[in-house]
């Protein structure tokens, strides 16, 4: 079992927030915000391989199981994402904290603690949509790409990636599993995942207020969230996107 506090996963939980405008987020007056994946040295095939190996590592360390509700909602959302062909896999990880995370390539996990905390299907869909957006915007390998670029010129990186994924990651000290760089996103990435989640929920027929409501509840709650106060503008940005995409019935 890992020491508490060591695991730093997705900001649904860590509540790292977007203060200020993110440059990649361009708001149009009458339409949804356009989202574009950032700089990336990896191929989509690399994403899947990194995710597969990380998943194996995590599932050796923790008990995980399939939950029909999580799988059903996750698959419905993934089918409406920009990458329906990824090997999407949704599992519950047996931990009491309220948390969720996604590995590159489509491996999505929610904790059993989170399953107990959500109050509706729309809230669970909100969490899963947020994680799916991290996958399709390729935030994990974008983060690793930025870290690698800080250590070596692009030319060298291109050659090294050609020589084998595992060796390259090792050379740059990038590990897999739950404490990996692949799960440490920027604030901007969290905002993108929130905004994209609203759009995805709408396409898949879920009420996007599910995401806003869950965020608000967790912000007011105890436990992990009280240690990571979320700037109020995270919920506000989600609600802004709901308005931009045509509004919805508040629940
Ligand atoms: Zn996140």
C-alpha cells in the first residue's frame, strides 16, 4: 500500500485549478470552446502501450474490479469522444479516497470511494467524461513530452523515440504506474478536461450540470478536498461552458 499523500492523481481530486485564461482555450461567442491537443512527441500507439503497461503495474498493486454501471456510462461516453477506437477500459480501484484518473490510451479508473460519493448517473458521467478528455487530449504524453523537451533538443528526442519506448522513458527518468509524470497535469489541462467534459456529456446525452454539481459538493466536503481548496472559478468555468453549449436544466 502506498503512503497516503504520495499518490497525486487527477485533479478531479487534486482540485488544481485554472486561475486565469489558458491560451489554448478559445471561446467563441456562439459556440463551444475549441480544444486542441498540445505538443506531443509520442504516437497514439505509444499512448496505448504506456497505458497498458501502467495499468498492469497498478493492477498488480491494487485490487480493481469491473462495475457494470461504470463500464456502461464510460463506454457510452467514449463512443461519442473523438477517439472511439481506443481500447477503452473502465475499472474501479479499491481505495476509500474520492478519486479518479486516466492513463494514456484509454485506461480509466475511479475509486470505490468516489462511487460511494456520487449521487446520480450524471455526476458519475461528469467524472468519467473529465477523465476521457484527459485521454483524448493526450495530456499524459503531452506532459511527458514537455518534460523531455526541457532536457534535450528536439532532434535528439526524435531519434531516441525511434529506438524504443521503454528505453527512452527510462533514460528520461519517466516511470509508469500511479505516481507517474503521465498523471501529473497542468492547470490548463484540468480546465480543458472540464470544458471538454461538458461538451462530451452533452453529445452523449448526459446533463452537464452533473459535473458542476459534483465539483461543488466535493469542494464543500471534507477529506481530501478540504486539503486542496478549489478556486471557485473551476465550477464557474464549467457552468460557462454549459451556457456556451446551449444551456441545460440545473439539477
Ligand atoms: Zn483531471
